[in-house]
């Protein structure tokens, strides 16, 4: 089976933590970015990684676009 449910669900809390972590990273606040990422539950992490992989990317590439080819 394919589709959005295959990857699992991203909790609303995890979506907010990811958004806040990305915003903190853009501001250069590494501590806040790490805190936000570490607050994401394992099931949501799996869903986030699966969705990024489906788009051909990783979280590292999202955080550091200069490193992609």
C-alpha cells in the first residue's frame, strides 16, 4: 500500500517542533534547533524521514542546502 499513511503520521506537536527547529537553525540558534529536533517523538521522526526520502532528501540536506549537489 502506498500513500500518506504508509509513512506514518507526524504528530501536530512534532510538526511544530520541526518548524521551530528549522526557524532556530535559520537564526543561527543551534541550541534551540537541537532542542526542537530532540523533542520529536520516534514515530514522527520515522514519518518525517520517510517523507523527506520520498522527496529525495534528508534532514541534513534540508538544514544545509549548500552541501547538496
